């Protein structure tokens, strides 16, 4: 009896405590009184950090946000690529000059590090030569030496002071013995971050030049940076950046204005739908995650670049690589039949919520900065469109015969000699829902015309191993998702280049489908010659001709199956706390989230919602 | 000496069996991930891919050396075979290294969160897992047992209504329940927060404001575990109590006229024993459990860490986490055995008679 | 036998059994009434309508068809896991409980080892080394392998208490070997208990399968109730208010498990006289 009453009282008390805490917590969150980061001064973003932050050392291979990728908030590159205009915009350097032998820029003399030291060409030379001077440098720094053979500095009258003082002009010599490609050098200019030599070199010397030991330093306590924000704190739930009011670019490039948010916070959630819910509720201001049916969130203040379909600006092409060393994928008619069998509209509508404009054949996008290289008449003449009858005709004429059962399901396919064609598998990582949907639709469509193909979902770890070693029949892949100055050349090179051709089982970093074997009898010399020539062509008309020729070869041979267009990143924002994001009506910045490359300049234009 | 101390002998024999289990489990947990075909360094390189051949090769070598996965010659260069693939160290050799390092307290460096140390990752994740489950499990155990005992004792309408309810609650998969709670209270009626451990605008400090925010965010996850676990406990306790109520000694005691309170006390004590066992076991599995709850509510606990580790073939992290799970489960089981040895007179008598 | 007849007099047993039979009928016979089609795609995320009684999922597949397929798969996994786990657990448990001594210790060791290794570790590792990947059968086998310990423990406790009974001693005296005694003297007594254990194992097998699919480690090519829930979560069905993608699967799982639990309780009530009122 007594026990029961006591327990009843305990239960009642704990419920009251819970309720009190609940109301109290909610009220505080709303009034923002005891919150450490005032909501109206803070910008919350999501989608670029999964898992606990491991390190903030820019010389590690995969540091956490905001160091990885092209987030230029702490460390900055020399220039920034605007994916909307196709221009290289100035950041730490300006006045870009390109020749096929040398690419030059002038360093901005106003650039400063956060400890007051001036950012000079010594820092630039140091950063670009890290791969040359140290062993085991991170891959992006280590690869520079293949593209740039030498970095020289010369003094030149400073245009910013009317020639009264000297500025430093930096020459990047294209490595003729290496890749010999000025386009890739341009890529480096907007990707390689400039690091403080006066901080990092002594640290490396103390460790005897041992990079592996140096990478153990997390560099998370007040790092010396040149960008508009610096690292304030972090934990396994979020990363906090604080605005640097003495950032050199505020005075130099934005007329003395400060970026609007004082704090920039990335909460770390476990899955896409958490970010999506937060965006809907106004707890997140910007996100990069894939959010299906985003038009349903418009009433909650969620916006995208376009107000209607496709909502996002196309930037890359998810496609299926085909392994040329496996039968029957070496048969051109078979491949073209596959390309004609897929209902691309279904893929667009059902797999990616309509986030893609209409797909056209070829590897060059008929939109944006690539549009001038795209030819509609070529696409009509040489390209494969969705046409089931065409697909069936191609298969029939090549001698394939498909056997269906009485329900209309495909049983098997026989080739011209009467032998059974092996069942093909599309390798794709299990759990990547938009890719899974695309694969399932493609399989369904191809089976309907009689191609014996199945989904081959595997764990992500097996997928990453299958890719470089060619251990697949077909493979879902999204090459080169980022917008760079070397596109569309780099896309074509990545799919079609035979310069590093290796048989299945050995590692290849591009053309993993092993197309165009240089030792094979069908080797097409034109492809590699075009790929080598294009980066050096300066005449616009010549360039268009070259790209068209390459694209025609792609459409005729169909070495890969493009499925849709996807944006470089998903650029989504909430207007509950901040407005004036760049959109198609207000394109002052490219459609990139305001912490990424060209989108960073949005930070100075955002306005608080009062 | 041992002959005169049966309890000591009991503890030592049980203890040594548990230690043996521990050794076997550690060995299995080490070799199991390595049986798969995938190679963690390949995964890391592939994800970064498409840069340059030289850089990739250099990186491959440095990672293989760092993780102790490849044979190295005296100069520190990685040995390669005729096909130019690196020669791997045998799993047995890796095991030797692993044991040696662990005894020094170094559980290795995580592959996928390089260069974070495994001990650091686990240290950050465990408090979340425990904080998520411990209060809910304990409270549910208490409340569930009380309700179960009440149902057994009172029977009648309370029992007829309560029992199917508890059974029904126990049938709902707990994650579905969690998702429903999130949908109803987090999204549809915007009453509780849908994600996160505490308000994003706060830094963890020892302040009332922070604790309030934590409690506010904890409500839904707590309820999703508590309500279902209570149901399970109540059902178990109810069965045990009904069983005890029908035993001879209870009937005899009542017939003798012993006060109801005293009878109830002894009845509860006997019924409690298997429930205590269940509690200890639940606490033991706690570290490895609640993966889905962590996923739904975005709590950065051990569950999520292990899952991502397995998907990236992050051997050291997998080993570290499974080690932790092994140790906690074995300790829990061991404590249960000792507890039963002390509390259950039947076991003691049995041992003595041997 | 008389005991079994008593079962049918218990109201809770009848409720449980009817729920269970209802689910079986849904899985087996519903396709005759409703055209099951898991290949055609219509508009995604549509609410229930005349054409699609429970709406469509994120890819435009008919939810009712998916649910029926999923129900079959989940029942298959549950039963297979239940059978394997109960068999292995019972045999080991009876042997350990009956023999005692070092055999008991070794089997307890084995039990503890299996308890200690997390389920999904084993699942991923085994499935990634198999060419066909994760099928329903593989998942069922792994669930069984990681949950037989529960039945082993339960049966062991029962069997060790039976050990000291008179008829066992008589059998010993008669010179019967261990196997004969186990098969003819102990198991019949345990039969009702083992059957209840089987029911619980099956129910927990169904829940385990849905948990595994929720993590994303579900079967590659099949639909199960767990994968339906996983799809709903990944495609944010709930936050868009598409309850039909989520609720029916939950209700089905709860219903089956509830049916099993009720059957189990009523059996307990009949077989254990002390639990009767």
C-alpha cells in the first residue's frame, strides 16, 4: 500500500520535472536569452560534414568541414571559379593571364594572415611546392607537380595602387614533360589553398619533414588563416566558426562591409532527413542534402535557385560505366540498344524528383557554360534517344534473341551464335537511395526490351573497390561532380582517355570502363589526339569543332550511359531567418551554398529577417 | 584453501571461464572483418580518386605502412610482387601487433577518421549511448516491475485492461514507435524537437539552461525506449508474480496468518531475481544496442560509430567498439552469475552439496 | 493431448490464433482478390485511392502489393530464423542442462561468445563476402545464429531442473544412453515449453529483420516489411505527411508480433497450472 503511494508520488514528480524542463527549454530556445549563439546573428548550414570531425589540418587527405572540398572560409585559393558565368574571379590573386606554356596571376598586395603577417608569394610558392619538397604530402598537393613544373615570381607595378608600389606576379609553368595541360593548371588555381609558410614550415622542420607525424596535429586551436571566418569550437554534434572582423577582404573586396552572420554553425546529423526536417522548421538556413519533393516545403520558406522544375542548376552527370573487357558490352550495337531502352523521363521524375532538365545524348551539357560546345543537330543525328522500338531493332539486327515467358517476363537472351548471354549486373552501393532508384528503373526498362540485366547492389566498401579495378559489368558513377574551369574537357577525358589503360584487376583512376584499348584492334587514335589537343586550342571556333568531334565519337560508341543531370551541389535555403539568397531572379552569385567557392560572396549580401 | 571457500572457488571458476570467453571473442572480432574481400586502403584511395597515378601510389604506400598492412623492407619501402601489388602482412602478424599495442593502451588509429585515435572516438561516443539508454532502462525497469506486480496482485479489471495494453506496446517495433513520436510531436504538432541532443545554439556547460535543453531534447527518445521497455518488464514481472502467488509457501504463509505485507515482501524478492538478471543483461547489451534510436534522433553514440566503421572497413574502430561491447556484456553476465550465486539460496545450496 | 484441447477453451488463445491466421490468409490468399503488381510505376507518393487502396510509395509502386510481398518475406524470415534458433538452442540447452559439469561450462562459453558479437557485424561481414549478397535466407540464418542463445539459456534452465526427477534416474538405471534419455524422457516434458520458445523466437525474428532492414542492411532484391519502413524513412515520407507509406507496415508487424505474444501467454496459462486463475 505504502509502496504504491510512494511510487505514484515519484512518478508524478518526475513527470512534472520533465514538463517543466520541456517548457523551460522551449521558452529559452525561443527567446534566445541563455543561448550562446544568438539566432539572429547565426547561420546554420548542413550536408557537408558526416560523422565526427577528425582534423582541421589542411594538409590531411580528408579533413573535416570547413577545410575539405572548396569551402574557402578559412584557407583561400588564389582565384574562385564562378560556375554560372564560367569566369575565374579574383580572391587572393587577380589579373589572370593564360598562354599554353605559362599561367600568371598577380597576388593581391592587401592580403593578410590572421596574425597580421602579410600573405606573400613565398606562401604561394611554398604551398604549390609541398608535393615537390616533402614525401607523403596529401594527394591534392602531391599531384600539383605533375601539372606545374615551376613556380616563379617577378615584381610588377601594382595596379591597385596605380603603379606606385610593386606587386608580385606569379608564373605557373605548365609541366610539358608531365601532363602538359593548361586547363588542369587553371583547376589548381582555384583548388589549391594557400597556407601560411611562416607557421607550417617550422612545424614541419621540427618533425624532420615527416608528413605522417605532421598530419597528427589537428590544428584546431586558433589556426592562422587568411579567410573571413575562423574555427571557434567543435564537438561531435556541431562545428562553430566565428567571423573575423579584421579579414583583409572586407576592406579590399567588399567596401568595408562585414559578412552578415557572425557565427557559422554546421550541426552534425546522422541522415538526410534530419537536415531536411531542420530546414523545414527553420532550424537550418542552408543545406546541401538531397531533399525529395522540395516543392512541398515551399510553404515553410524553403527555396531553391529555380522556382519551378528543375529547381537546381545542372552541373554533373550521373552515368553507368560499362566494362569493355566483358562480353557483350564490347558490342557497339548492344550498348546503343541499352541507351535507347532507358526511359530517361521516368528516371528524372521518379528517381530524382524532377531535379534535372531534359537529358540530351552525349557527354556535353546543353546548358550553362557548356552550351556553346553542344550541337543539337549532332545529338539528333548521332545520339541515342529513348525509343524502345529502336532498341529492339538494334538488338534484332545484331542477332540477339530474347526469350520471354507467358507473363511477359524476360527469361534469357541468346546471341547470334545461339549461346546464352550472361546476366549483366549493375554495381551500385546499397543505401544510396537516388542511385538505387535510377538503377531499378534502368533495369526495368532494359529488361522490357529483352536485355538480361539485374541490379547488383553491394556494400559501399565493395563498390569503391570495384570502381578502380574494373570489377564490374556496369557501374553507377558520378564523375567529377564539381564545376571547374577544365570542364567539359575533364569530363570527356575522365570517361574516354586511354593514356593509362590497364587491364581489369589493375588500378585505373579514370576510364575505369577500359574503353578504347590502345593495344586493341579497334583503337581510335582520334580520341586521344583530340583530348591532348583541346587544352591548347585558343581559337573559339576551333574549340567548338574539336568538342563536337569528340562528342560525336562518344555518341556513336556509347562507352557510358548518362542517366540524368544533377546539380554540382543541392543548393537549398530557408528564408525564415535570412533573406536575399542568390536565385535565378537575383543571380549575383552562382547557385552554390554560401560557404562553397563562388557562393561565399553571398555572405556579405544576406539580410536578417527582423 | 579452496575447499573451505566455496564462494571464492565459485567466483574464480566462473571468472576464468569468462576470461576465456573474452579471449576467444577478441580473437574472433579481430579476424572477422579481415575475412571480407575489401581492403580499407583501396576504399580510402578510391573515394579520393582521379587525381594522378604517382600521387595515388605514394599515398597507397604511406597508408599501408601507417596501418601496418603491408610488408616493408629495411629501408622502409613497401615490398611489391610481380604484378606490382603490395605484399600484405599476414593477419596473424597484424594480430600480434594489435595485442602488443592494446596492452600498451593504444587501440590504434581509425582509418576513416584519420588521424583520430580509436580511444578518442569511443570516449566521445560512449557517454551519448549511455545517456540515451541508462535513465530510460532504469526507470522503465522500476515502473514496469511495479505495474506488473500490481497487475498480478490485483488481477480483475486492472489486469484485464492493462495486460493486453502492455503486450500490444511490446509488439510495436521500438524504432517505428520512435518515428511515430517524432512525426506526431516533432513535426506535426511542433511540441518537442525532432533531432539532436541539445539546442544547436548552445555549448555544453554545467548550467541549468543547458540541462533544460538536454532534457527537452531527450523527451522523445526517452519515451520511445521507456514506454516499450516498461511494457516488456511489466509482462515479465506479472508472470513471475502470478507464479509466485500460486506457490505453496505463499498459500501456507497466508493460511498461517502472516501479515500480507510480509508475504508480499518475500514474494517480490523471489520474483525479482529473474528480473534483476534481465536488468543486468539489458545494461550489458546497452552499449551495443539502440543503434536505430541513435539514427532516428541523431545522437552521436557508439551504435552509429560501429555501423559506419563496418561500412568503411575501418578495422581499428571495429575492433575497438566490439572490444568495448564484449567487455560490457561479459561483465554484466559475470555480475549476474555472482548476484544469483549470492541471492538465490538454491544455487548456494547446490554448490555446497557438491 | 488433453492440454491442447484446453487451449481452445481459452479466449486469449482464440484471439491470438485468429489474428495469426488472418495474417497468414492476407499473405497467401489476398493476391487472389487484388491484383498484386510490384513492377508498374504510377505517380509517386499518392494517397489512398480507388486504384491504389493504400496509395503509392516514393517510386510509384502500389503499397498494397508491396505490403503483401513484404508480409510474405517477413513471415518467411521469422519462421526460418525461429526454427533454426529454436532447434539449435534447444539441443544445446537440453544437453548442457542435462549433463552439467564441464560440458555445461563449454556450452555456456559458446553461448557467451555468440552473445558478445554484435548481430550487424556478422551480417555485413558475411554478406559482403558472398557473391549473391544478402538474401532473405541469409538474413534469417544470421538472425538465428545470433539469437539462439536465448532459447539455449531458457531450455537449459528447464532441463537442469528436470534432471533430478525420478524417471530420469530410472532410465539411467535401465542403462539408457544420454541420447535416448534426452529424446524420450526429457524432450516430451519440455515440448510445450519449447513450443513457446519457438513462438517467441519467431516473433523476435520478425522484429530483428525489420531492425536490420531499417539500418540499411536488408535484403538486396526482396521487399520486406522492414525495407518498406526503411524506404519510408529515407524518402522522408513522414515529414511530407505520407502516413500510408509507413503506418500499414508498422501495423502489420505489430499485429503479427502481438498475435504471437498472445498465443504464447495463453499457452503459458494452460500449460502452467499455477498461472491459471
